[in-house]
C-alpha cells in the first residue's frame, strides 16, 4: 500500500488531486488539499496519478 502526504506549505489549492482522486484527497479547513483516507490497493494508481499531476509537487510518497 502506498502512503502519500500533501505539504500544505507547497500546495497552491489548484484542486487537481481532488478532481482526479476524491476518495483520497479533499480540502482542509485552510483551503489546501489534504489526504483524507489511506491509499488502498485499488486506489494506488489514482493516488499516484494525482501525485504526478501536481503542478508544484506538493504531494509526496511517504
């Protein structure tokens, strides 16, 4: 299972990750993306595609 993290200091709130994979990413109280659920095996590809699509590389594998 992949684990991901969104760095709120880098996130520009573009919403790409949330649009691509809403099962994993959502908005936090400050309008930044955050990880809201574990990345289960069936969502690994979706989470990875969102990571690769982040324009500022705010999403990291941990």
